[in-house]
C-alpha cells in the first residue's frame, strides 16, 4: 500500500483535516496528478486559510494544469498569508514562482 493509498484510506475513514488534505495534494503532485491535487489543496486552504504551504502547493498544482491566472491568485493569497505570519521564506518562494508565470505569460 502506498502513502497515497494510506492517506486516501484515512480520508475515507472520516479523518479529514487541513494537514491530511495538504498531504494528499502533495502526494498527488508527486504522482503527476495535479488535477487531483487541486481538489485536496483547495480543501486544505478552505479548512485552514493560514497554512501558507498549502497555498504554495495549490499555486504549483494550478500552474501545472495551465491555469496560470488561478495559480497567480493562489500565490498572491499565499504571499499575504505567509507575510502575515512572518514566513518570509515561503513568501519569497511564491514571489519567484509568480515572476516565472508572469514571464511565461509574456512569452518569454
């Protein structure tokens, strides 16, 4: 049984929560299944809007599906959350990811 299977089993047993959803999203990204990751990461940020790592992964998953405007919106929210918590490293990382998307959108 894989880690992903274990997390899915936990969810099926009703042990839902932001950390489990974040973990599921992360595992789905590792499995190259960003659409499935998005479902869980959106739920993670709904359950715990102040979890900057979930916002960062959500932005990544959205970018991987080509939903660049949505990815930018997730990164913007994540940066605001991270800065509000003093999580400067996460804010910097998301800023870099935003710049890459903007450059991509500009055709370069």
